[in-house]
């Protein structure tokens, strides 16, 4: 019976359904501006993973040299020092 139905049962049923653009939502979340703390934490995580990979390669007896994140961080620090001294 109609009198037993809650008044808000069909609220919003006249509006058309608009699907969520998940690709756009994920893109915005991925490309957001990071704070300095977040960037530092991400850098530490990447460096730790790279060190772990280097140790695994060395333990397996594979002699493989690559710059990786350590080289990128060192280069960035070198540029910062040069800019600060200039």
C-alpha cells in the first residue's frame, strides 16, 4: 500500500543517471601536486626498493650497474648545491 511506503523511497528517480568517469578521477588523483613531505616519503620508498633490487642482483651474482633513482637524487642535489653557491 502507498501509505506504508517511506516518503523518500523514490527521491531523485526523475534525474538521469550519469556514470562516474573513473579514468578522469584516477588521473586527477595520480597527477595531484605532492607536498614536500609526500615527495620525500616517495623518494625514500623508491630508494629503498632500488637498494633491495641491487642487493638481490648482487646475491644472484649478476654484475649489473644502473644509475636509477640514486643517480637522479645525487644529480638533483648537485644542481641544488651549485644553484645555492651561485
